[in-house]
């Protein structure tokens, strides 16, 4: 294997070192530092292991046996950060954190080879890799409190803040947590990523929380090598742009003693004050961004050589040699021995089994245990606690409820039985939400469990993600469907991937309530009326619930909460705004859209499993497939058609992911004619998938669809021209019936 300039420079620089007078390894490795010689020697081993893993990754790629070459070369100083923390402090790591991972692995009592093997198995996509099981190369391990992250653009920062928040909130509520009460969270990222909206959201949320007196024990670590692939970070930018409310610490990441001392002070500050801090670590990037990166296309030789002169591995070797703790020859021998050993280990790892089937790959994506979910959904609080939660008047005694009321009562029941459950979002507390759905919950359960967040959807979801992975049950609210798109990567890139990339070892259960869809009277605009859910429905493993009736909403919400608790499911609960307070179905004051609240004794028998539809009528001429607002319109249209002698049935899908395909096929085959009434857009809407499923499964009958237009939704009555309507449903039905 040909050695590159980084390897050559290391051997030449170490060979030229002059040994100093022998120093007691129990004393500081140099004057003015708390880093002992013995600890310095230990950390050098982890730095060396990380460097040679990068060399090995390039070699594996050359042999077509490795699949990842973004390395940690130049960032090995983060070994000292790991050394100043506890192995029970949750860590969400930058992708250049090899030395941190090896250090923590050894601190947890594992053999040095175990940490090295973890990384090698990840590089070779081996199914035996202990975290992702060959699905991706990540730094993560459930026994090391390292939560796997695949992000390179800081999308993990909002979650990390959520973990810090959850440590304090669980302690205050007296609840069990995944982390010790005095734990702190560490979250590392690069200098380019600090400019990303997700990073700014995380940093701001931590500052916002501590400004209001909340405990936010998080240590942000910005590893600043001055480059984002090929784009330079202006010198001084990280220091100049850091949030003024975060305590700022700066360290030379190429000087192990300096970063050790500064990181120790920063960690002590966070742990003692339960307040956030930013540790700014100046590093270099060696060996380019990745194996395919040609640095000379955007950097000068002088710049590259300048980074070589600051090589942290050489700097630690110099510390040891000048302290008389090791000779240059011993260091070089150690380098060669470790190099040879790692290459042999790499060959062994490349021969380990890999994932060989779709079923095997997808196994940890979204586990489903329907029986456990059904059982969990039927659990209620004790009678006395329940009566107290409802102020003495139980919801089953209230009479028929609206959709909004049914959701409110279900949340109350859930908060009463699950002390770990949190309701959070913008305006959900004293106001009770824009539409009053959460009204009274904070008064009943306190501001520790029902609380307002600042206006940042990424922060809302990040707090929920961090709470979920820490053992709590978060129910965040997003005020409008259009606002969810501001933060979709928190669901797509963070929430939905965690179980997949950790083989279920880490989960972030949550139920995201979203005020959804259009048809609001006297209130509009595309930010308050939105009918696009395509971006949700293609997220693997995500549960998307869309209840229309009050009784369905109550049962489905209980199902989602039970699935989150039992299976770690991530659920999005779409609530049709226009149906929140709807009372009538066919005629004024018929109260046909109201439903009584089912008492706990009947929750088991009224349980709605994920992926089960609801059928109305027993018609044999036509099946109208719909959901959400389309259900009410379709039922009204079906009654008029029935009065004319046509025999119709209406199928409410209820679950948009996973789609209730078996129920769909059964209803379709009963009539041989299917009309899909879809309030989402014609392109990318639900109807496209319904048609695809029907055809894929061999349906040979007639199919038609009516949808909303491919348009944003305008103000006022103009909205009627682009939205699905009863008239268009009825007209299409008549045409299909002939």
C-alpha cells in the first residue's frame, strides 16, 4: 500500500524528535496542564488508532472492500474531550469523531480492539457491526451512550438539545430516564455546519431555555478545520458568530494538553451549572474531505503543508517524547505494528457476512407488535386518578363530542395514565392551542408536562426527539400542516432513521399532532390551508394517521400512543381543522358528526389497529374511497345517490401510511367500481398510491378519481375552485355508475 504525504510526514517528523528528560508518568506531561503523562500516552493510542483507521479505510476502498472514506484525520484531539466526560453522558457525534469513540469505548472497560473492530465492521458494511448492522457507517453504541448520527449538516443538534432538556425534565418530574440525573449531553459538529438552520435552531433553543431558567446541560463542540468540503470558513467566524448566551470556550485541537484542560473546564461548567456551553476546537483536516476528494483542485500546496505541520498526532508524539515517556523509535515501531495489525483486522472484517435481502435490511425499520399495541391502548388510569384528571366529570358522561373535544379528552386520559407523557408546542399551554384542542391540559397536569415552546418547528420536533430517546413520551403539536415542512428533516432524517441505524437499540417514540388540510371557513391562505402530505408518505416506517370522526380520532390516538410506547413508533396524527367543531352530517342540527366518548371498559373492543379502514354502508354498485374531509363529503354524496336507487358504500382509509390495502381490496371487489375522493393534490396525492395498489394486486374493475387541483390554496371563496367538493364527487360517481 502506497503511503500518502500524511503518513510520510508523521514518520519523518517523529524520527526528528529529540527526547527530553524522563518525567514521572503520574505527573503532568508538561508544566501548566492537568493531563498526566500516563493519560497522554493512553490517549495517543486512541489517536493513533483513529488515524490508522482512516488509512485502512482508504486501503479497503482500493480493494473494493470498503464503502466509506470520510475520516477523522486532523481531528484526533477529540480523544481528550471524551476523556473529560463520563461514559454515561449521552453523545451525538460529528462524523470525524473516531478518536472520541475509541476513547469512550476503552473508558467503558472494553478492550481496545473492540472499538477498532466496531469501526472496521462499519467500513466494510458487515452485518455484525454492533450499531447499524451494516446499514451505514456510524459512530454509535447502546452500551456507550453514543446515539448514532448519520448527519453531516447538523440536523442532530435540535435532538441533542432535546436530550439535554429531557435529562432535567425527567429529574424534575421524578421519572426514570435513560441517563443519570447529573449527566450532560455532548454534541459535536463541524464549522461549516454551524451555519445550517438546524444548528442555529439547536444553539438558539439551548440559549432560549437557559435564558428562561431551564436546565440545559449540553456541551456543543464545534470542530473547526476551516473547511466545508472545499468552501472555506472565514477565519474568526465561529468565535464571532457564536450565540452570546452560550458560555464560550476555545481550545487548540492539535494540542492534546490544551484541549484536555479546556474541555475539562467546559464540561465542569455544563455539569455544575446545568447550562449550555460551546467548546470551539481549532483543528486541521488531513487527507482531504474523503477518499475521492482532490484537495489540490481548491487548495494550494502551501495550505496543505501548513496543516501537516499542525498534525495533532505528531503534536502528541512530541509531548510524549519531550517528556521522556517514549522514544521516537518506540513510537515509530508502535505505528508500524498497529498499522499492520489493523490491515489484518480489516481483511477479516471484509470477509464477514453482509446484509443479503430486503427483509433483513428493513427488519429494524419500524417493528410492529399489534397484540402489544392493542393491549397497551386499552390501559387507563385508576378510577380515582381519572376522575381527578377530568375534574369529576368523566367524558363518557358528557354526551356526544366534537372531533376537537374527543382529541382533548383522549389526551387527558393519556396524560393521566402515562406520567412520562409530555404535550409541547407553540401556544398549547395556557391558550390551549390555536383551535383550543389542548385547552385545560396545563391547568390539570402542570407546566412540567404541558408547555409552550418558542416559534421554531425544528426546535419543537428536536425537543420531542431528544425526549423520546431519553425515555419520555412526547406529543408535540405543529400548528399547521404547512409549518411541518419547515422542519421535515427532523422527521425524515432524524426520527425515522434512528431505529433503522441502531437495529432498534435506540428509539424515539412520539406522536406528532398536526392541524391539517383545508376547508376552513372565513380563514385561509396556503399557510393555514394546506393539502400536501406527499413528503410524509414516502418516509419509510412512518405511521400517518388521518381520523375524520370523533370516535375514530380517540381510538386512533390511543393506538398511536400505544405504538409509540410498545414499538417506538414515530406517528404523525393529521387532524382536519375544518372538522374540529363540525356537529352535523346531513342536515342542520342532526348532530350526525358527533360521537360519544367510549369509556375505558370498551377501549379493547373499540381498538383500531394501525392500517385498518372503516366501511360505511353495504352498497354493491360503487365504492367511494376517501379520508379526512372527503369522508363527510362522500357520505353526503352517497346518500343522495342512494336516494336515486344507486347502491354505494364509502371506505374511510383512516391510515395513510401504512395504507389499509387489504380493506381497500375487499371493498373494491365487492362493487367492481371504485371512485377515489382525494382532498390532496392530483400530483403526489393519496389517490395515486390507491390506484397503484389496486392495479398491483390485480383489480380489474373500473377506477376513477377526483382530487384537489395542483395549486396552492387561495383566500376566501376562491379556494372552492381548487379543492375537492361534494359536487365533483357526485358528478364523478354518476359518470362511473353510467
